[in-house]
């Protein structure tokens, strides 16, 4: 029967997890379950058969992790393993009136290239074998999935394409996408027949995630984990009760979910209990949240964002960067901050463990400045030291504390000498973090953040840097703080950025050079800073006092040159020399 005809009058029950089930039965193996298609095919066939015997009406090929990237570019091995996985599933389903789905797991992006070419290679193998049902599962984002679905339909118009996302109980994927938005995006794709969730969440939380999803023209699917994993000895196990699991699948069916199954930790027993319960019939009911008697809860009035509001009025702002302390001594930092506020600084920016070494936390300092000084802080937030959970919890705390502006940056790498002890955590890059904050603004926050990004005017290939900035702007980055302008090329790049980013606020970077040695150090040792040779030579053999006068004169001249194309100035304080920054601000105001 055509699968769409079947789904019009039936629930479709999938199998459970191949991966965890195979590992449980083959603990002696030193290869992945996908390679078992070639090295231990009888073990794969036995699991397919067990799920079918349990009552599954659809099974997935054992090909989740097969792609050219995962196999180190071994295209011949990829073809052999996919073909074997397809054959084993088809042989198991023969005579059972069950559907076989070509199973395709997520393929990561490589640098600037998306995964479409990798998807197409796997799809070509399946299509040549006669596959007509496809499952893209455990995705954390939607990149190239619509194009992959379109590629399938261009080759096999009657194919059935199901796309499933791995969404955590809080509603977000590990890459920071909101699950509901992903489902809506894929449901709107004409080449996608069904959308849903799998993995990461247990059955109860998946039911909560889907309880208010309304996509009437799309088949909904749910394939939760068997609870949550625990570590026993050196093994990770799932001990979710099959009876409870089956009850939750029944509840999901009651919400209108037509395609059900299992992911990590589910066994043939879980599927058997679900099949038994679903045969008894499911009362179709969609759970919705009843509106409050007084209507929607009114949003609170917008909280003023003093920094942004000033730029919106066309007034130029001063944002001054102070490096956080390396230890617990906060006196100089706070004294400097008070001095800058009294001198008229509009914001203080705080780096997040610059050059990958621990300093006082930028977000905690931002909260302190907001409470005690009433100034607008801009904490830098890197993607290096926090996973998605830690990042979200920190953003929620900042929002409650009234910190309305954040600068998102990917972050410097951990210094080589410390990598054995300090591990970087890159769940996402700055563009993805910006998009995640935009989703939080829309879905959860009463007072949205203004998100800023970094713009390196000294990049060797500025065209690439500018394209990334345009992508950030598309992810709702409102403004950019630039690296310092100390060359004619940086000034030209800034003008180019202004033309390419007409809607963004740009704070032009200015860092005073305070000595000949300082100029040479910045030119040679600091990534993202380029100092013109003529500026370096001006400092040769100059005293501290003469160098400071030069710093004020050069910085104010740079400010004059960039003024027509910026919305404000981003001043970087060298060595906590706050009084120097006050002098520079005073000179700029005289222009």
C-alpha cells in the first residue's frame, strides 16, 4: 500500500534504536554498528527481525552514520556499507508488509560549504537501489535539508521524505535552533512529507514539546529515547520502563502524531509494548492550552536601552573597553569604570577571557557595573568556554539583571601549552550564537538583547570577513564593533563595510599606541591588529610623555577620519590607562 494511503487510516509504528541495541548485543566489537553491515551482517539482520516481530511496520536501514566524511573519504566503503544496509533491511522486511526507510543521519558543515554534496552522494546510492522512503533524523539544524528533499523528489517524485530533529527538553537543539521553528520551516517545504522529533528527549518531554504543534498538512512523527542515560561502570545504559514508554507513545498518538517509534535505548520490548497498546485504539484528541479569560498576557513596556536609543537619535556614542582583572583584585577596574562614566562614556565593554586565558567573568562584571554605576555594559560572550545550556542560563541571568547588550565572538583558541588541561567547548560559532539569542528574544524574553558582532577591518581577505558580517546581520546582529583602524587599508575597509551594512550600527575601533615597543608588539603579536609602518616610526625614541601626546593626536585624527561612516567609537584601553582614554574622548568631542 502507498504509505500516504496507509497513513490516512493508520498509525505507522517504526522500530527502535539500532545503534544502542546493537552495542548492547555486541560489546566485543571494535567497529561501529554501521560497519557491521559488512563485518557482522547476521547481527544487524537479527535486530531488524526482532523489531518486526515486535510489531514494527517500518524499519530503518542501518546507515545512520554513513557518509564520506565519517568514513574518511572512502567512497568505495561508503557504497558497500550502504548497499549492504539496504539489502539487510529489505531481506528482513520481505513478506512482512513493512516499509523500509533509507536512514540518513546529520552531516556536518565543512568550513563554508554545506553538506548537500555529501547528502547527494548517499542519496544516489539509495535511489539506485530503488529506495522510495527516506528519513533524515537527529538533525540539529535545517541546513540543506530542503535541497536534499528536493533532490530526492526530482529523481523519484513519489518518494516519501520524513525529516526529524533532535530537540532538548527546553525546546532547543544543540546548535541553538528552536525546535518549533525548525518543524514549521520543514513543514512549509513542498518536498517534505513529514516532520518530527527524535533522540535527545525522553517520551514525556517529547510529548510536552509536541503538545501544541499544529501542522495540519504534514504528517507528524515522534521517536523519543527510552528515558535518559546513566553510566554503570564503563557502559552507558537506558533503563526506561517499556510499559511507561508505550503509554507515552499512546499519548503522543492522541495528540495527532501519526508516525511513532523509538530512538536511543529503545529495544524490541519497548516496540512490542507500544504495538500492543496502540492496537487497542487511541482516542484522538489534540491538547491545547486554553487562553486566559482576560486574553493574552500583555507584554511589559519596553525597557529603555540607553546605548541603542542614543544611536537611534543619531548621536555618536563612546564604548570603552576595559580588560577584566586576572585575579580577585577589582579596585583598579572599578575605579577606572567610574572615571570613564564620569568622563561621559556611554558603555563599557568587557572581554571574555581574552587570548584564551582565565580572567574575571565578563558577564558577572557587567551585572556589577549595571547595578553600581548604572552604565550600559557590553560583556563579550565567546563560544569557546560554554556549551548551549551554560550559555542560555547565562543569557537569562544577564537579561534579568538589566544587561541589554552583548557582543558575541567565536573566541580565541586555548593557548597550546594549556590544551592538555583546558578544553575548548565550541557548540557553535558567533553567527549561530547570534541566531540563538535572536530566537530567545522572540520566544522567551520580555526584554530583548541587542546583539553586536566583531568586524575585523584588518583581515587579509576582507571580502570573506564582510560576507560573514552580512550573515551575522541576517541573524539579527544589530551592530558591529570593529578592530582598530591604524592603516589606510583598514579605513577603506570600514567605508566598504558601511556601504554593505546600511542598517547596522558600527562602532569604529580606536586603540592608542603608547610607545614604540607597544606598536611593535601589536603589529607582531596581536591577531587582528595591523599598525601602519609610518605610525610605528613616529614613536621611535619618544619618551612616555611624548608618546602619550602622539597617542591622543593620532587617535583623535583617526576618529575624525572615520566619523562620517560610524555611529560611535569603540575605544580600547591599553594597560588600564583610563586617564588617556578620557583625554582622547575630550579631543574627539572638540571636533
